[in-house]
């Protein structure tokens, strides 16, 4: 999907906006989101979210949160994971 105004791709501009912006198709799949939206979900690579529904994202967020929790516990104990 292209986001153009007078043939200018505005995605780089949308990535600079600090608010979370996302577009989904009629099936609920993510077809566009800016960096702020992905960052809020803890996602670094757009491929991890593109084409995914909320159900898929919830599973991804759960996995990311579990990894963060494990990391934090290891840091508190000062041990390896």
C-alpha cells in the first residue's frame, strides 16, 4: 500500500510523528504502522507485525514480555540466562 500525496511517499514523515499510527485492512491485518506504533509494542522489525492481526500481536507481546521478565530476573541475580 502506498501513502502518497502528489506522488510523494509520506511514510518517512509518518515515522517521525511521535503518536502511534496504524492502518488495518478489513480482515484486521496490519497494512501500515509507523515506528512509534511498533516501538510501543516492542517490535523492532516491521516484518514482525506487517500482515498480522491483533491476536497474533498479543502472542508476540506476551513472548516479548516473557523475555524481558527473564532478562530482568537474571540482572537482579547477576547471573546468565
